[in-house]
C-alpha cells in the first residue's frame, strides 16, 4: 500500500512540473505496439493477462504468464511508411520479476535529394529506431509496479537525433472482482542530441485506466484516460468552431464546455470474449475524432475495432483504426508462447487469467 501511495505522489509531482510548450520529438513512441492496443483505442494499460504486448506499454502488467513469449507486430502506415516491432519476455522466479525487451523500427523509405534549383542529386533514406527494456513485479497479491527504459534514435539523411526515456507504471488487480486499475507515467526523458542546436521535448504523458470484466458474461469494459498532465486539449480552429447565427447571420465562435474537454481525455473500449480462442474488440478515441475529423465528411474517424484469434499455438490479432478520412491504420500481431508447446499434465491447475489472443 505504501508503494502505491509513493507511486501516486510521483505521478502528481511529475505532472505538475511537465512543460507542454513547443514541439515534441520521437512521437513514434506513441504508435500502438500491437493490434490489440490499436483496436481498443490506442493506449490500453489496465488488463493483466498473458499478453506481452500490454506489458510492453505498461510495465506494471508484466507477469510470469508472459514469460518465454515472442511477439511480432507489423503496421503498413501512411504513404509507404512501415512500422514493425519484435519483443520477448522472460520471468525469473528467483527475482520474482518479469523482464521484457522490444525493438521498434520505422522505415520512411527513400526520398529524392535535390539542390535549390530542383536538380536531382540522388536519393537518401530516413528511419527511426527504439530499443526498450522493462521489468515488472508484484508487490503483493493486489499491487504490481514496473518500469521501462528506452533508447530512441532518428536518422533523417545526414541528420541524427538521440534520446532516452523512462516509463513508470503501477497496477491494482483483483481477479475475484474482475477489476483492474492502472496509472502510468510515460516519456520522462531527455533528448541527448538534436537535429538543430535547440533540443525538443520528449513525448511526456500521464495516463490512468480501469477495466471491469463481468463475472457471468463474456464482456470486459474499459476506460483509458490520456494526457492527464494537461486539462485543456483544445485548440483554436476557425473552420470548425465558427458558426453562423441563424437569427442575426453573424459568425459566432462555438465555445468548448468543460464536459467536452473532459471527453477529449477519454478512450472507452470493450472486449467480447466469445471463447478462449476468439475475441472481438472495440474502441473510440474522442481526441482523434476532435482533431482529425472533417465537418462535411466525418466518416468513422476515431473508431477502432479488431479481432483476436488463437490458431493452434499461435495467437493472431488484427486491429483497425480510422485516424483520418484519408488514412486508416491496419495492425497485425503474431504471438507465440513457448509454454503452450509444453504438454500439460491433467492435474495442472487452471491459469487464473484468460488467454489473450
């Protein structure tokens, strides 16, 4: 319990000193590392099962059931950009700790190099890479904590930038009640080398989340809260905010209410567990909708969904999210748990967590 209060104090302290002005660097760290997270709204930090990909985002979720597990994710992003992840977790009984490692790459492809007159001088490539190691352990039967350390580098032709970041997470998990509550501080770090003489801010964020699994129904409901270090996430947009008063014909700027500002932090989600081998997932990101929607063609911007399927010993997940009318995000994740290949004895106890495809 003391550790939980200490973690909460750390979250509040970091949030109160966070500076949001200016442009943040290494935003590739915000791309969901798995199809499951993508289909549930992007950031999913409050489910404690055997899915290594959730433990990569929130290290407090790392547990023994994730041990000896390999996961691969691939995301064909916009305009020929490709994003990939490979990860592994290992549990050590002697340390009562689960460790994880992840490598992320972003390949922006090739670009034409030209001089000031437009004459082509060849081509160059651009990419970003992140390496992460994490550790998580249970304090007692209810509380667990974890941390990630990341090294990020960005290469744009001859320009290079490097940075370090730290994530700190805490989770309360009570399986008998179907309740999981998590808090997470992400991106506490420093850009050691910049593209120019001026360093940029790291993608700092404070998050919280809660999920509830019904005892006698195959549903898990979740609510993730993002960017809690800043209350007002709105910004001026004349095209979106300006309205014509039907009585006077004058232009009136629509004001954002506190309730609307609160919704911009919320990402509700649901998982439907039709069986231990098949799941349906849904999510909705209010902030994505607010920032990216076109008034005359709203479409399904902000909506996400996906499937989880276990085929033999391989867990396959697919995630779809509509980021903008002009672009969607399709993510595919494959996970293999080496423990699945072990022949289980008939008397073996049932695992306390449902498998997560």
